[in-house]
C-alpha cells in the first residue's frame, strides 16, 4: 500500500511538469490572409502620445484569446521590436501589446519620438501562426 501511495504521489507531482513541456503546434495561416494597420499611416506625425490604433484583417476572423475558432486569432502590436519566434508565445509587455478581447481598434499611448508599429496575429494561446501573419511595419513620429 505504501509503495502504491508513493507511486501515485510521484505521478501527481510530475504530471503538471509534463503538461507544461507539451509542444505547441502552430496553427497554419490560411493562404491569402492579410493583416494591416488602417491608422495611423506610415510616416504619420501624431500630436500627443495618445492615439487610436485601427487594425485590419482579411481572409480570417478575429476571436478573443482562449477561444478556439478555425482560421481566427487576435491582434498583437509590436512596438519598436522585431517579430518574436513562432515557437514561443508572443510576450506581453510595453513592446508587445495584446488585444486578447478581440479588439480591432484601441487607444494606445507612446512617448514622444519615432516608433515602429507592426501587427502580429496570435492564436488562442498567443502563439504566432505558421507562417507568421504580420502587417507591414510602419514608422510614426509622436510629438508633444
């Protein structure tokens, strides 16, 4: 009985670690899908640090994070950084903005200066699609 209890405890203690190490298989991106920034436009000068970012997606749907829907994902904005690797979840920090509620527009705030913005579509677990769905990178200037 004691050996059975120890064996059962060992399984319980190691199971979460095994689940955490489970590899994520990226969702395939549909052919012809396109991600794009509607506003601001490339080379735009924006007065003040708060601006409305409008995001577009063609050939796919937008769904909140955590919702598994075929050919759907949610927006992430890459601010002043290159795209992350596709085999890792998209980070969530000041340079990787998540819109996991399915937003297609949002008010963001940037400090004065030049900034690059690029959209990346993430799946229900914030992983990029394969191949990654990225918008063109734009550069904007924020003035005071």
